[in-house]
């Protein structure tokens, strides 16, 4: 039987295309990242084989578990979860091309140390907490410029953009404000003209709100549920392990 994810993928693609058109953006200016936490490698392969290229994982252990099975299908992996410093060595083992969730100076510093040791470089996004919720990781908006400066001093780390998880709300304006805030932080960082810092990418928007994110300037939307279906683990488990799992 055909994986329902393939049908859902085409729905997402047309939602993305419609949103681009509605906001006067050329189609193809927004990339789809498949948020694949909890999804078995076989299902990810189905979607990659349909022409998708970009996946995002939240846990190093899941990247490791799926690594071999995904090796033969062309794709790129971004890390989008909370990265503990004791997992840095591991995350560098699996061809992750970008860490979208750099949110604190000590993480950047330790990543740099390890990358120097391995003689590697890494693309990074700065994750910003635009919803001001304790349950979300990310640097607070007022510290984003300082973090960009800190990271820019590390020649192993190439800043490519900003990432945020919007607030979960049925009130459209609350969601929109998160994405507007990320866009304004992008402008603030640009106006600082920090050498080597390029924040062109805005990774924002998920299954429920990708249209809003695209209207507000997303260049990458991260979609899980709307393609692969509901997950059994609550997102809390992935987003902030220090909080009790509900
Ligand atoms: C799970 C996850 C997503 C995708 O969320 P859905 O609502 O399932 O589309 C996007 N970004 C991050 C960081 C995630 O952990």
C-alpha cells in the first residue's frame, strides 16, 4: 500500500506554493524540511525518494539509528533539536550539514573547539525564543545580536540564518507576531554588519502555520505531522527535557 505521507506531501507542496503566490514570492524561495522525529527510516526514504532532500532531526540518537538506512538516498540532514554539549561529538559523526538550534554562547564555543579538533566547519542558525515561553529553547530576542557576534568569532561556524518555533495558538496574530519578531531580528543583525554573518535564512513555520510563516518571510518551513501523521510522544519531550512530560 502506498504510504499516505506521499499524498500528504503533495498537499503540503501546494499549500507552500499557494502561500508563496499569495505573498507575491516566487515559488521555490521556500524550502521544505521534513521534521522526521519518531518517523522510521523506511517512511523517510519513501518521501526522500519522491524528490525531497532535506530532513531535520531533534535527537542525535535518532540520527544515528536511521543513518545506515538513509545512506543510499540523497539527502541533507539538519539538526533542529536542543543540543546538549555532551552530544556534540556524536552529532558530528553523522554528516549533519547544519545545526539550526544554536542558542547559547557556551554551545557555540564547545562546537567550535570540537570542529577545530576534527578540522571541520559547520553551518549554523541561531535559534530565537520568539514566543517567550519557558517550554521553548532559543536565545531571548534581546540577546540575539550578542550571540551572533560571539558565533562570528569562531571561524569553524558559519551563520546562515535564524530559526524559531512559533507559539501554539489558534489566535493567528500571536503566531504571526513570533514570525514578525524573527524577521525584525534578522534586520537588526544585518544592520550591525558583523563580518562573516549572513542571516538570509529564516527557518520558521510548521504544519499548522506554514502559510503565516511564508507570508512573514520564511525560507525554510519544517513540517512533520502534516506529512507523517501524529506522533506518539508529546513535543515537550523533544523541546525541553527539563520539564515534566505531559
Ligand atoms: C516537530 C518539529 C517540527 C514539526 O512540527 P509539526 O507540527 O509536526 O509540523 C518543526 N520544528 C521543530 C523544531 C520540531 O521539533
